[in-house]
C-alpha cells in the first residue's frame, strides 16, 4: 500500500509521531512518502526509517501563500499517486482536503483542533471550515476521547475514531536515581539542583509564558531551583526577553528522554492539547507531572499521577511545583503511578497497530 503523509511541520510531537508511524508502515511493507517542510529535527529519522521526503513548505495560517502551497501539494500527490492520504494538523488538513476532495481515501489527524488556537471571527471561520470539510474526510483520527467529544459538540459530522496516543516503552524506560545523575552530568547540570523540565514547542499553545509567570514564586520557595524549557518555536525570542532568573533555554532536542531523566518534576501548562506525547514520555520515565485543566490532559493525569491546576492560574501552578520539589517522596510515588498508567493504556506498539488497521480499512 502507498500512503502519503502531509504535515506542516516536522518539529515537536508531530515530527516524533511521524517518525514512529512511518517506520512502522515501512516495516509492514508499505510505500511511504511524507510531504513536509525541508527542515526539522525529525527529518533524518524519517529518512532513516525508509520514508521518502517531498518538500512542502507551508505557513501555519491561511494567507497569500496558500495558493502556492496548494499547487505544490497537488504536484506531490500526482507524483506519489497514493492509495491513502494522511493529513496531520490544521494547515495540512486544509490544503490536503482542498486538493484531494476525497478522490483518494483521506484520514485527518488534527493533533488538537485548529479552532482552539484562535478566537472571535477567525474561530468561527475555522470551525465553519472543519464542518464543511468533514464531507471530504473518510475518518478523523482522534488521539483522545476529549478530541472526539469536541468534534461531536461542535457539529463536525465526520467519522471519529479514537486511538489514544502512545509512547515507546523501550525507548522511555523508568529513569533511576543513577540515570538522573548521569543525565545531569551529560547536560551540564548541577547534580543537586531542584529541576523542573518543560518540553514542547515554544508557542502560546504550550503555555511556557504562564510557567515563567509562576517561576519567581517557585524560586522564592525553593531557592536555586532551575527550569529547563526544551524546544524551539515562534515565541522563543519573546520568552527569552523576559529574563526570568533560573530559566535555561535548551533549544530543540531529539533526545528529550535525557531531560526527563534529569527532571524532578515535569510541567506541561498547555492551553489546549489533543493528547501530549511529551506528557506521556515524561510519565513513562516515571516522573511526577503538573498539567493544566484542559481536555487531553485530564484524561491522562489522575490524582495519584501528579497535579492538575486551573488554566491561567500562575499561583496554583507555582504551588503544585513547589509542593513536589519540596517533597521528593511524593514526586517519586506519583512517578511510579504515572509509569503504570502509560504501561496500561499508552503503549506505542498498540497505538500503531490500530492506526495501521484503520489505514488498511480505509483503503479497502
């Protein structure tokens, strides 16, 4: 079977996910192509896994470049002649469905609905598009029950199939005390420093600005504590310009497991999510997590796994981080419970098997 994946980015969770999915499809004997930007930290992993890369540069938002993006994608589709088109995220979902219009079986994977990112008239237009484009969508792959429930609530009348996100348990083993010390030495961190890690694209979706709001209070309660922001993105410059003490900008990394091993607590203060891969990876490593009360987060983080704080409440975020930094026994117990949740419900091999079965069904 020949499948074409279309993605507007190879950064962050989408890049990690595509590298795992395409590798599995190639191993199953499929002919796999990816239309995505020329650069991205996961491009080499895609190629190493056997996928073919077709350059497709797209801006996140519709605009003057959209006509050029549609023309380029039309050329890629014609060259690949796929039996299935798998669209990842909002811009790929827009361009892919306009080009294909269901003449080829079409699978949309939102990786969090696009209308969460906007407000007012833009949100209404975006939601209107999703309702209209449902007619050109054979199935929507939702990575959490919450994502499917949003589609139903917003009257997006497409077939939604829930396959909860998963992580590679072999690649993300429980990080021991020795692993923590080793990771810190490799990363140039002081062995004893209280450390909070946040992994994600530097973008308002991921809420790093709120974490910086909370951080001075954390430093007052836990002197010397450090915060590592692992990732890159459009908000990099603005976040750095705030010059908050005790914050390290680590940049993009394809080895986030090392950062999770080094962490005492992992923060994921997102404003919206489908189901965060970084969160699941942190839990697989046996780390206590502090997240915001948004769909896709609360579905994973039970009370014994970490803390769920109100969206936008910097004081509550600071308090939850301080409690775990000052009580390592609590953080350790939550980390054990977090690993158990991932083992039970979020094994990547199970996720990939179900996605491949869905793709094969759509082609049939």
